[in-house]
């Protein structure tokens, strides 16, 4: 069965944290009024009210045109609302006021990452880490880039630095765990997923990842528990529903598995993994015609699903369609499914 590992690439993982509030006095000068507007802007960021955040940062800039932090945070809001050109303009203005602003440099790097200009992103991240060796978000994003390139050992090294700078960095623990998972270190991955959850118990994807590692080690009961926690936090999490169904199927709870696969497909009807897993469940039930129908749906949805061809071949063989079985197994082999090769070699010409 294929497993789903979630790696955190969302904007919320990468964005600049809001600056610490600035204390203001009772009798306000224009500069202090600017600081007050700035602080309100930070509050609106926390509420994800980006229109009001922008309004207050703009007011702060109007009152104090050299307020670099206001430009940085308005740039952050523009990044969040996909206004990349506007965000870049604000970060450049912040840098013209304060050339060593690590937040502005990181913000520019983040824009280049989001728009696919990875080399430019790398340059800015390196500048940030040279200026501040404890800028955890820069190391985290460097880790993301290493992970994407398949260099999992280097990704772990960057996540190590992020965690050293910020020991409660839940996202970094999660993604370091995913790097370890890719290297086959399930035990190390489990330990890091648990650390991620100890620091943020709402990380539903970390519960899912933890479940997949436990399932990989044969602990299907522990996997079901982890997947269930993910689903309790995010009830429409079809990936975890499908994965829990697979763990239940491994535990011979066929009815429970079918219920979970069905729930996943009610959320995402074209989810190939769940379609094929339905075929697997009905194979276990020895209902081969129904298994064939589900495998057909998986193949119609994704003609490159080798696992679905394998399952359909098994169903056809049990229905005494030897020619059809051999054809499907050979197709599965062409698509990289090892069992397709072994099945066809043993039973087909």
C-alpha cells in the first residue's frame, strides 16, 4: 500500500512572525501615534484580518515614513494575500531604511521561493543566516529546499539548526521527521513527530505522519490511534481517513476499512489511493467482481496506477480470466510494481 507523508510547505510555516509590540506613552507624538497604529496592525495580523492590518501599517508609515518594521509587516500581509510585487516593494523600502533588516531579507527570500526563483531565495537566506545565526525560519526554509531536492541528510542538518535556534519549533520537528522517514529511519522519525506534537498538539498532519511511520513498523493499532487523532482535529482529512482504513485492513477489520475508504471518497471522489484500497478490501472479502469494479474506477481516474492494475489482475485471475489477469500484471510491471513482474513470470507466457 502507498503511504501518505505530509511535509509542511504552507505559507503559515514560512512567514515572518509579527514583531514585538512597541510601548507607547499617554501623550502621543506623531511617531508614537505611528507606533500605536503599528501595534494595532500586529493585532489584526493575529486575527488574520489583513485589510485592517494593512490599513494600520499604512497609517503608521504615513505618520513615520522611516518606520522599517511597518514596511516589513505590511510586506508580510501583502505576501499572505498573494500580492508579491507589493510585498517586494515594501521589503525593498524597509531595506533602504535599514539595510541589515533580517526580516526584510527573509521576506524577499520567501517571495523568491514562492515564485520559483530558488537561486535568488538561497542568496537571501544565506545573507540572513550570516547576519543572525539564530534566525530559525531561515534555516527552516533552507531545510525545505534541501528536502525538495531530495538531499534529506542536508535537510536534516538545516532543521537541526532551526531547532537549535528555536527548541519548540514544531514544524521543524515535523519536517526533520519526514526527512528521516525518507532515509528509512522510522524510529527517528517517530521520535521527531512526537516532539512536534508535544510542542503543538494541533498539528493534524504530524499525527498522520506518525501513524504512517507506526504502520510501516507493523504497529497498526498505534497507527489507527494516531490517524484517529488527526481526524478528530480535522474531520475532512481524507488522507488520514484513507490511511486509517489501510491500517484497519492490515488488522483484518475489513468493514472498518471500507467505512474509512468510503468516508475519504465522500470528501474527495477522485482519490485514486482510496479507490484502489477499496479494491484491496473487496479482494480480502473475496468479492472479486466488486474488487474489479473498484480497480476499474482507480484506473479510469489514473491510468498510471500500477497498484490498481495489480489488484485488478488478482481479481480477474480469481474470476478465471487468466488472459486479462496476465495483461494487467504486465501493465503493473511496466509501471514499476514488483509484484506485477513476479505474478506474470509465474503464471503468464
